[in-house]
């Protein structure tokens, strides 16, 4: 079970990924904002510097909405190169950074997005986090963002796990309208309006009809059909390439 008072590291593949974890981030930060640290990994380096800086400003505004302090937020591209869609190529550097961070911040639980075939960077980071947490005997929690589960005829699901993963997941009951901040985050990220426009129906549904957030403490790679996944069909990611890189850490 997630402990709201323990030192917590939240590591996310991309700026804006906090939208899928907003209720739990806010709950932890409200209890003790000094006990939470948030790291972001990949950024799009084919974007102009102006756009990249805009996205960082939007990110800080988003996390301020979730009661997170600026000094507890960091971007790993300040230290080494992690490009969008290629996070797996930087897994060694990320792992080494976490190894050093745990000595200073001494976090006892780590939260990230799930391995679900939604985006190759999410998948790569989930595998890396799982390996790091097991090695360091700390708690790990994975949250669904979006995946290829068919939902009411739509070949996409947001905030809920794949059907093949349901048995791995529990959920936390929160207050009604706990997804309000996610809706507001969608409005903050003007640089990502096209992406959030696709997610908006799911966000609005959760806003009015859901008071829970799903999480899992384990990963089972066999529950994902890679060739049906968004990671493969949209982003053309090679599963074996990701897995072999993680296994070399």
C-alpha cells in the first residue's frame, strides 16, 4: 500500500505525464510537500528551445496546482541527454542517477507510469524502475496512463489497466472530483493541446464519475501483446531492443 508520509520519488518519462497521476501526487504533496521529489526524463529535442522552455514552464504550473514546490522538481536533461521515444538508450544514465539520488534523498517508495504498451518511453521507464526498486528493496507503484484496451468501441483506454492486467491492480478510493486537477492540467498544457484534446473525453468522464485511481505494485511483461500495443503500432518501438537494454543494467 502507498504510504503518504514516506519519502517518495515520482519519476516520469515526459513533461505532462503527471496528468495520469494527479490525484495521488496531490494527496502525497498535501501531507508533506518536502517528502516528495519529481523527476522528468525525456524531452523532444527536435522542438525549438523556445517550445522546450515553454513546456517546462507549463510543467511547473501544473505541479504547483498539485501543491508541489519548484525546488522538488527536476529535469534529467539538465544532466545528460534523453530524447523523446529513445528513453531506453539512456537507461544506464538514469539508473546511475537514481543510485546516487537514493543516497541523498533516501526515498523508500517510487511511483511511475505502468508497463502497458501505451508509449515506449513509459514502458522502458517502468521496467527500469522495477529493476531499481527490487535491487534496493523499496516499494514500487505503477499507474496506468493510456493503453490499447478497447473501450466502448474506441481502441484506447485512459486511466484503467489492460484487461490482461486487471488481476495485477488495486485501486485507491479518493474523494469525488479528485480528477479536477487533471482537467485543469489539460488546460495548462497549451503546447500539447492536440494530445490532450484526444484525452479530454476520458478526463471529463473521470472528473464526474470516478473517485478512484488504479495502481499495481508489480509488472508482468507477458500481459502485454506488443504487436497490438500503441508502442508498436504508433511509435514502431522494438520490444526486444528495449528489453535487452534494460537487462544490461
